[in-house]
């Protein structure tokens, strides 16, 4: 396969990131063709290696699904940046790459003597992206955080959920993945400019600010608050008298449908039963008795049908609706199958596993998994060899715990 | 002034609702010339409002993001230029109007395509095609064009033309069953559209990748972004728990498998603090912060595993402490002792937050139909070319003169003709409610 045609072929990236956000950023670069060298701490490596789920539920640093997914197509190197030799090797690598992404706690690169001012002297074209919880400045710079804490502080958590319960969350680790995408977007834009100007920039990305600027309600709610003085409050998605109910129990789970006045006739046609032709059901409905009468017909009708069957019926009739899927539904889903979304990847230790594949497709260039996530230090010999180190040098570095 | 990273790149924005308008805002922030191509003849429901001309009474019934017009929910003379949802994502763009349903409109559009680098859209796939706007048609006008198309399910496959907003996409891709309360059914969820965020960013990323490749190869590209497939990459570990182990993960609520975690009530009305106690160090920090209460020595809370196993018993004890403090104070005390904690900030708190203030996150923007307000700014800072607010939230047809006459070279007479045909304007057609 011709890999030189990939969008980021020839782009060299040094990856000092760990856990979720940073690796998500460099995964996107690697999966679309960049040569990403992931640098891990000798011994334990990326902490994500120790976070489940693990393949076969066997906890092992080469079997973490989180790590395996976020590090496809990268080459792996171990290096102790605190040692003199480690630093020297890092500077050699940094002088020959286009992009450096790091996600240490704010200020760490400076204390390692690897701040942007130092690195750009070696490599003026270098684009450096720093991903941190709260950014490289400000009163919370050194605060500790978890995904939940960042979500609570940055995002629309206060307005999420039910008014009679605590503020609610989103899927586990989702926000950190979003921050990684944002970092990739910022990095590529700056890289595009640096290619032309010959001069890189430093990007200071705060996960809290990615969430505060989210188009998923927060950014919008902040503007609305400025405009009208009201806060977005916790409120379930749809609780109206208009039939049909937004969420419905069907034969094999839950099914959502949104009809309204505009699509009422299409809805009636799609149901195709006599009882639904009762004109009093047509929105807007102001009388709860009518809603109840509708539901007496509707519930037994909907409960005998599967979410897939219902979705197909109403979508083909032009009514927006969707099944509430689980990952099991998605793994067998016709749409995802026809688009070859899932990919099988072989890994020397974890074996062949099924991964989520391309987040987007490009018609001229294939999405290619060239290699699985690296095992800890897997490419040490190859990469150090390229820098001119001999096998004897490597043995010495390893003995001194530099790699 | 230094050259902005994407300066010199022209992008046509045919985006609706959230995902693509957000995507092109970011590209505009980074220096691209983004032109919103809109029409005065059809109202884009949920893009420039729920209705073009709602009454103030209606606006008052709607949630803030739909009805929160400036000046106590006054829709004003041109509500479409005052709609908070749209205006958040409308900065750093130019705006023009043209009716693409008419052949004369497509001619205008073709002239625009000739001088543009990329076109980005997120309509139901067949809707542009019905007007003859396809990748092949665009390539005929400009062979190296980049066409970025985002939709819920992608441009191929049996569900290609299914109608879905963010809400439907969320339920389809499993989010409704993952992001919710542990002990309540998903009808207690409120609307949330992280798949718009995920998909919108991937559309911009795909556009940049295509631009980078075009610079190297001289060739354009069609980018097909599926919101579902974008989202599934953002929960890869949950997907892989199923593909590896056959496990269908259920919602954890605000908890975590590897830590004691939750939101706890604080002093005041509907005030909460988020706390994560993952390690023994965090636990010791919490004990110190709470002033060494006796219950901390309970055997049920001895180790990390004990605490996670017995969180149901631990939670009310933690909350007994948090209830004594205002949410910001509780977080500050815990942080002082090294415990990850933060106030759950409502929209008002965010504007008062000392950190966001110190970082200059909010930026003042003056727009003719809204006056001056603070807006959430960019999510990152650049060392050499700080992101500027070059254009306030774009008003319908605001740059028609510049785009038709300067960019496309139409004469005054042709301009008037196009105006008469209904292409050019700053108000939605009178028949639109």
C-alpha cells in the first residue's frame, strides 16, 4: 500500500503525552500518516497502561484497551528526561521533528529545562502543544484535577440532569477525548501556518477551557446568560403533553422519537393504524386526558416492536427517531458494518482485537493501521540506532535506567 | 501584524445548527476567511432560531439557549442576528445570502467555489445533492477543491439519509445509556450533544489534513465525517470492553471504577462540589481537610479498594463535611490539601471565576444588533499570533456587498438584479413566521 499518499505522510511528531487527552491528539496524527514517536518513562510507562478494561480481564500493561486504542500507529521509546543523557537524546530528537505534544503538569517542561524558548532555539519550526488541566497560567494552574472536576468546573454540568437530583455526568473519559481532539485541531492549524512561515508557535491548551467553549451547550449557555441573565437549568430533554412520548419502552429496549406539528402527518402515515387518525391527537395537545388516551393505544403498539424495526419504519417515513443503543447493538449494526468501521488489529501480546476505526473517511487516502500500540520501549533499538547509538550504547543506557 | 496560521485560506460554510458552525468558527479563529453562505428564502430551523420571528412571550418559555435573546429575552427587530445559539459560533466569519435552489444562485455559488479552498457542510446528505451540489460538480469548477461533509451516519450506508439531530445521534451511539444517573432511567437525562462537539472538531481536523495534503500533492479531497463514528472513538475503551470481553458497560453516574468520586451538596441553594479521592494520598488530604473526624479511621475505609467498595456508606459522611461550606470554599480547602476537587459552576459562576478571568477567557465583542457582551473565547492560547476577534457574530447577509462586488466582481446593476431575484438581503422573506 502506498503510504506516502496519507494526508500527514512525512510529518514527524514527538509525543510526551500520557493518560487520555494527549494520546488522543497524537493518535489522530498517527492514524492519518504522521510518524509519531511516543516517549514513555522507563519502568511503568504511560499510566493508561494500568487502567482497564483489559483484554480478557487480565490486568497487564500491554493489555489495556484504553491504552491500545489511544496509541495505534505510534512507535514507542523509553527515556528518562531527568537524566543528563536522556535530556541530550531528547534534544536530538526535538531538533528534527515538526511537532512536539506534551501533557505534563503545567511548569514541568520548564523545570526539565525543555521549555518552548529553549526548544525553539534548536528548532525554530517546532510547533509545541502543551495540554494541561487548567492551562500554563492562572490561579488554578497547580490545582489537582480529575475528569469529573474539570467537567464540573468547565462544562455545563450544573445544568445537566434532573432538577430533583444531583448534576449529572457524561460517559466516562469522554471529556478527555474531546480535549485531545481540540489539541489536534489546534496543532494542525499552527503546523499549517508554520510550514509556510518557517516559524512554529507554542500552544497552551487548557482542558477546562476546551469544555467551557464546548458547542455542546456550555459555550452557548454562557452567551445566553450574558444576553438574558438566566442560567441553563437541569431539565429532562422532553416532557410535553404532545404525543407520542419522547422516550418509549419497546420490545427490546428504549426508542426515542420527535414528531411535532410539522411531521405529524408523516408520523400518522408511518403508524398506519386506524386509531391514530383521531384528529384530537394532533399537536399541540393541552389536555392530559387526550395524551393518556393516545398512550393507551400507542404503548401496546410500540411494545411489540423492536427498536430497529421502529427506527427503520419512522426514518423511512421521514420522522427523526433513534434507538437507544448499547455497544452490543453497535457492534452488530448494519450501517457501521457496511462502512467497515470496526478494525481488527493484531498485537504481539494482547492478540487480535476489534477496535473502533476511522472517525472520518477521506476519499483519496485510506485510513491505515500500520502497527498496533507500541509495547513499552519496543522501538528503542530502531530509533536510537537512527540517532547513531550502537547496541553497546543502548546496553549502557539501559543499565543506567535512562531507557 | 504577524501572519495568522490559516491566513489566505478561504472556506465556504454551509453548516447548520451546532457541529459545523462550531468547526468553522475555530478555523476562522485560526485565520481562515470563512464565508457563511445562507439564504433569506428558507429559515434554518435551530440554526438562526427556533422561529425567525418569535414573540417575546414564546421566547420566555424556551430554555435559555433557544429563547435567551439580549435585553430580557427581547427577540428584537432581527431575532436571527440575536440568537444566542448561533451567535456563540458566528464570530470570525463573513456572511452572504444566495438561494441555491435557483439556477442563478448556483451560478453565484460556482463563482464563489472557484476562489475558495474548502466547502464545509452538515446537511442531510441528499439535500445538497438535490440542488446539484455534489463533489463531482465542485471538482468540475475547481479540481483541487476540498469538500468536508459531516452527517450523523456518514455519506454511505443504509442510514445515510436518516434524519437526526444531535439528540438522535446521542441515543444511537449509546450515549444516552452511558451518561446518566446510576439509579434512574434515561428519561431523566437532559439534552446533551457531545457528538456535535466531537464531529465538529473532526470536520475541522479533516479539512486541515486535506489542506496539508493538497499543499504536498496539489490534489483536493472529499472528507466524510460521521458523528457516530467520531463519538465512538471518544469512548474507545467502552467499545473495546465489549469487543474484548463481551461486557456492556453501564452508567457509573458520577462515580469512577478506580476512585471514590462524586458531587456533594454544599451550603446554599443547589450548590455542589465535585471530589475525586483516588489514592491514599488524596484520602489523607481529605482527612486533614475535614479535621480528622473519628469516622475516617473506620475499617470500612482503610484502603483504596475498601473505600470504593463502601462508597455508599462513605458518601453521606463526606457530604456532612461539604455541607458546611460554600462550593468554592469547599474546593479550595480540599485543593489546599492536595485533593482533586472543584465547584460545579453554573453559567453565572463561570463569569465570576478568578481563573477564567485571569486567563482572559471571556472576550468583549460588540455586534450591531446585540450591543456589547462578553463571550466565551478560544479554548487555547497561541504564543506568536494570539487569537483575535476580527469579526463579531455575523449578521444575515452582512457582507453581501463585499462578497458579490469585491470578491466575485458583480456590477452594481447585476447586484440589483440578484437582489430583485431574492438572492441578496438581510431579512428573512416576509412569509416566514
